[in-house]
C-alpha cells in the first residue's frame, strides 16, 4: 500500500503506512494553539478514512505527545481535489475565495471551478477575470482573496447659483496707492444698469448608478436643480437660467433674494460712516450732508437736512429741504431743477429751474427760470446767469452788495461764446503757419526734388491746413448762431416784487445796466440797446 502524510498547520498530522493510518498530535506551545478533537475528526471525515478508532483519537488528542498512534487499519489515501469556498461581504459589494490545497494527487483549482463556485453564491457581476486566472495559475491556499468588486453609486451634484457680484461685500474704505486710507470712498453702493446679468445657474450633475457583485443595480441620487432667488426689479431669462436687472439702480442681496432698487436711502448723515455716494438712480438722505463729501446720482437727490460744503451732482432734480451753506466750496449741479430753502456761498448749476427762498453770494447758472419766493425772496451777491426769467422779491441789498444778473440766454452759451472767441485767433495763427510752410515747400518742389522728410512735412502741413480751415469755418458759424441767440435773448425778464438795490448789474441779451437808484415792484427788460425798468 502507498503511504503518505497529511500535515496540518494546527498541530497534528495523518500518516498512511502499510499497516495502518497513524495520527500524530503535537504538544501545543500555548492554549490558543491547542488541537481540538473536532478539528481532527473533521479532517478524518474529509479524507474519508474508514473504520477509524474514535476512542483512540480522543485519547491521542488529549495526550498530545507527538507520537504516531494508529487510528485505523491500512487503506488507500483518498484523492481530494482542491476546493473553492466563496465569501460575499454583507453589503454585497465584494466577493472573496479561499482555495484549499489538493491532497493525495487530487486536482488543483481550475478557473471554471472558481467561477462556478462564485455563481453558486450568486456572484455574477464585477468578476476580476485576470485575478482569477492568476490565482489558478499560481494558487495561494487557505488565504482569502478578493476576486469580484461592485461599483458603488455616485450621487449627482446639486445645481448652484453663480452670483456675478459679491453677496458678502464689505463696507470698507479705499486703500490708496501710497498706503493711505480714503474714508470717503467706502464702496457702499453697487450700481447696475438695466439688462445687466446678475446671476446664472450652474446645472445639476446627474448621478451614476452602481451595481453590486450579485448584479443588483444600485440607484444613485441625481443632483437637484437650483433656482435663482429672484427679488424686486429683476427678470429671468426664458429658460430661467439667468437673471438680469430690469431697471437701473442699486443691487442688494436682501433676505436671500437679489433685488435692484431705484432709490438708495441713507438713513442718517452722509459722513465717514457712508463715505461718498455714487448711485445710478435716486438718492435720499434723511440727515445732513457734511463738508467734504460728494453725492453723485443718475436720478434725483433729496436731502432732508442741511448740506454743508459738499458736492451734489444729479442727473435729475436736487431738493434740499433745510438749505445749503457751501462756505465757498459747495457745489450743486442738476440735470433738471434745484429746489432749496436757501443756498449760500456755493456754485449752483441747473439745466432747468432753480427755486429758493434766498440765494446769497453764489455763482448761479440756470437754464430756464430762477424763482426766489417765500418770506425772503432774496438774491444778493455773486453772479446769476439765467436763461429766460428771474422772479424774486429783493435783488441786491441796502448795503449795495455787488450782484450780477444776466438774463435772456442759456448761460452755457455765453461760456461757449467766450471759448470760441478765444480759440478762433489760435486757429487762424496755426492756419497761417501751415499756409506759409506749404508755400515754401511748393516753391522748393519747383526747383528740385523734395527729400523724404520734406515730403512728409508737406503732407502734414496740408492735413493741418485742411483741419484748421474746417474747424475755423465751424467755429465762426457757431459764433454767429450764438450771437443771434443772444440778440433774441432780449426777451428775458427780471421781475421784482419788492426792491432792486444799487450795486446790481443787469445784463439782458447784449444790453447792460447798473442800478443806481432803488426801484420797487418793477420789471427789468430790454428795449433795443437799453434796459428799461417798467411796472411789475
């Protein structure tokens, strides 16, 4: 009979001899390595040993002397093929195999055997064929080896809103290039224009489904579509993916919504806490505007309090409910009307009307009508240039304060005329120089070939002459038009409900008059080349 030995890593071995089958149990080095009777019996059954002596096996295991003990009569050792045990993880996302070694000439593991063992446990997806092939070709026994893996689902990503502005904008002063801090430029207002894109959607990303090793599809969660937080005066695109400003105004992110407000309101004073204000719409100031600060509005400016030596520029009206003390530095410029209780020591310019109770020591330009009414109705000191009509109670003062009033033409036209008359002599001089240069170069050209430099000079002088001739003709024509308007401006009027005092100089159209005696309840108008004082 052939003989052989089956060794076991757990401390015992079976030996096939001609006279029987022997069991050797080795003494354990510690409690955890001690051989159990059940382990030995399981191995005996697996090897199909017939008619074994159970009582001898029990005694041999108990003694563990390391001496071979006969436990069965002589018999052929059964061939045992390699086996494949499959373990599937609890989440069914991985599968493992454990190979047992063949015994007594049994067959080694095959790829089909491994695959079939996996299928018997329901593992049909995510098999690593290369790993299985390698494991069969180079078997590793009694070790758990992963041979299949599932693919987990990948949840999608929710859509997002991309804001095209800083929703967490801080109110902070401007740092200048030299390192100093400008506390007047606080970057407080975010201006937007109608049609400007304010936000857009980033589309959601769909999820990717997964699958476990038993072939069950694992559903992923798709990303959810985001929605733009729409507030006031904004519009969505047709597909709802973009948000635009519906009006010009101030962009504000309030209560989680995007809004555009046509009016910017300052609840208190314009001072270091607000800095200068530049806004595309209307500005309302509930307090005062302190000296040195500026407000620039595309619409109207309304101030409930007092304006000090500040600068206010409005595309529409300027309304100052308690008046302005400009201290020689204040500036009011309006694209329409200016209304104030009083204005003192400031530069004032309105395209249309100015309405006040008193204007004192100011440089005033008014495109249409200057109306000084109320209890005082006073214009004293400085100069006022008014397009059509001045209505007031008192012009000048009993102290003969120098006061200049020009009426009957847009004050901007007078300044334009002054500019043109200053430019025309300069253009004429440049034209003369160009003509002289051209004449000289043409004379040289007749006597011989001009050098490249002189040809370029001739071309340049010719261009200069053409430009200056065109500009001179344009300026002279404009001068004629303005002078004609000035002549027609003789229709301008100054209506005095109270008194006009000496010290006042009046210009209506091209006519001029110095008031030498006090006059009452009268109208000043032009009569040809003279200014007359007639009844109110």
